[in-house]
């Protein structure tokens, strides 16, 4: 559910949606979503001063909190 939401949001923003990869890693008491995109799309995902990625993190965290879970979103290269 979280992975699909993040994948949808990111594919809507980037120029190369076929290069978007979202991995879900189960951690100790938390779910970590690792996102990788094409190098040229990295700026679109992060946004000015990190505003875009922080907004996506907030949305995912609110959804997770409603289900009593903890989810974090990380951008990896």
C-alpha cells in the first residue's frame, strides 16, 4: 500500500517513469521505502530545499500513523 502510493506520486513527477524503482525494506518496527530514479530526475523528486520529498514523507507518515505503523522514505542513488 505504501509502496504503491510512493511509486504513483514519483512516477507522476519524473521525466523517466520507467526508471523509478521503489524497494520496501522491513526494519525493526518500521518500514523503509528506498526510492531510486534517473539522475536527471533527482532534482524533481527532492525539490527546492527538499520541499517535494518532505511533502511525500509527510503523506506517507500520516497514512502509516492511521494504521499504527512507522514508515520512512529515503532517496537512494
